[in-house]
């Protein structure tokens, strides 16, 4: 999801989502690539059972009551093979106008600023980039993509869905998602989306600590990390908090570069083990960091949506430098994908290996355990609104969310029963009076937006996980 420290639950319905990664959890192109797809297989020497595939194709082609497309049948067979692996990160991608992962990771385009992954027969929001419509909207990881401009995309491959979401900058796109059993449609204007993934600022409570926020690992991330460190050093930073909360990963090369910057030459960053058990060890060195080093003390923030490349970097620094990990258990994605072009209009994203921490631990489906465990405040888990207004007499889950939000902001409605009664009306009216809004006790769009903005400010000013990381560096 978008980082919770910059995001409130998606009551900010300005909405946004652009797709910058075409597959969830990718940690980069595997160094060895894929073996030749033609090796050992020919029409005269098919593996056992594949004669049935050809026989089924011929039967359909010659007997189905409607005309068929051999391309469509072939794609369906290939997708079936990939789906049979039961691996949500292995996907066969087809698109009329194919775009590779490299270009989508580095391009600028008209979109709405989120990453989408394909797996378990659905499209879901994987992460949200900084300074985009999606970030401002509060879109969440795990939102299930249902429709774009009213047209169902649930059965589309991720590239096809991406193309429908993208468009000319300034034009409007409507995206429908399902979250917590509720269907929501967001209308937004597409904006120029770039891969700026790193932000830096000085701690508000300790002017010797720099805060570095990293949203994903894409082509320019390591360079942006280096420039951000240099900028914060000039501002007086003597140590750093690296915020990887909500970071779903990205390119392995970027994780290697950043980890190498923070380690001594020769220290192990990660180990990659292929199907034969052979292990390739990646070690810090000038090959990756170009001679730039970060020797200052560091703490890393993680949560349940810190995955793959985020976990590689976190584990490398924790196991080599004893860098404290602060927050919640990470996602636990310990596999490596590679992307191979299968034709001019198709590509295969396939899991080819697993990665191990420097100590040889496989964290798949387990995640990294934080050194310092700090949970998000309960109010960060309030269910998002699916409506834009509420009034006296309404009864719904949205009213319950409103009541919980009011309570978190000190306007206690005295109940969280989901019924918009007199006490809830009075709490809304008190909030409206305090914020210069029409104090009629009805929760209209302006009131809901003001509530969300207030909660965002509250969390920004008192982020318990960030506070714990700063405290760890202050000792």
C-alpha cells in the first residue's frame, strides 16, 4: 500500500492510480536469465501428455461451432500452464502494444501513480508512488481492480489494464476497486507520472537525523538515494532513518547498489539460489556503489507491505551492521522473477530462484521480524468511506468509520454502532464549528475531506514508528 505515515485510509477520494510495474514483487532481472525456451522440446519430441494439447487444439480448431483464433488458443494454453504452477508471481503477459518492464519502470506517462500486480486471478494495487494523484487520494495496497471507465478489467492481463488506466495528461479516468467487500469508484485527472521514488527531510525532533523515504526500487532510485544522502548531510544529518514502509520492491540492481553503499566492501548483500541448489552470492563493492559510501548510523522502518527488494536491503543492513528494524513484520517475499520476451507481443514473468539473507535465511511467507516492534495506531486501520456524505438517520459501516474517525480526533460521538444518531450529529457539528465549516451536523463531502486532512496531520505530527526509530538513533 502507500506508506501509512504519509497516507490515511482512503477517505481522500481525490483518487489516483497509475501502473508502473507490471508484476507484483519483482526484484529485478535475474543475472543468469532464462534458459533457451526451445532446448529439449520439439514437435517430434513432446513431453509426456503434451500430445493431448495438440490433439485438443486440433479438435477445437476443426470442430468448434464458431471460428477460432489460433493465437487466442495458444495464449490460453500458455496461461493455463503458467497458472498451474500456483505461483502468483509467475505470469504470462500479452498486449496488443507490448511494453517491457524496463520501460514501464523508467518512463514518464499520463497516469495516476500506483503500481499494480497480477496474481491469484485478480489485479490488485501493489504500491503508491510519492507526489502523485494516488498518493494524495489515499489508495491502498490490496485494493482489487474491477473496472476502468465503467468497463470490467477483472479478466484483463496487467498490461492491458495499465493501458486503459493511462492516457493523456489532464484527462479524466474513472477507476473502480473493491476493498473490504465494498465497491468504490474514483474519478481523477491523469497527471505526469515519473519514477521519483526517494524523498528526504530532516527530523522535526532531532536536527542531526535525516529521514529518507523510499517508495519503490526503480531505475533512478540508487542515484536519488545518493543525492538525498548528500543533501541531508549538508543540512546537518549525522544519522539516517530509511523508511521502507509500504515499499513493495522493484529492481534487484537498485537494492544491490543501495545496500553496497551502506556496507563495507566484501560484505554479503544477498544470496540467490537456483533450482539446482547452486548459490550466487552478491557482495558489496565498487561494482555496485561506484565508490559512494554511507557510514553514518541508520535505522530502517518496515511494515507488512515492505517486500522483496525492501526486505533484501533491510536484511543486508540488519545482519551485517546490526541496523535496527523498526515497525511491523515485513511481507515475506523470498523469490526472484525474470522477464523474457516470448514474441513481439508477449512476455513471460517467471519465478526462477529464491533469495536468502546474508546469514542464509529464507524469509518467504515469514518476513523480517523488527528489532523494535511498534504497531500502527488503531485509527490507521479504520475502514475507508464508500460514500461522499452521511446524515442523521443513516445506518451503515461508513457511519461506523465516521464515528471512529471523530473519536480519534477528539470529537467523541459516544458510540461506534454505525447509526447516525443525535450524539454523532453533535460530534460532527462540533468538528464543523472548530474548522470553519457550516455547522449543520451533516457529514457532507467538505466535512469528510476536512476530517481526513486533520487525521493526516495528526499522524504526521505523531508517527510512533518514526519516533521509535529516531529514539533508537539518539541513544
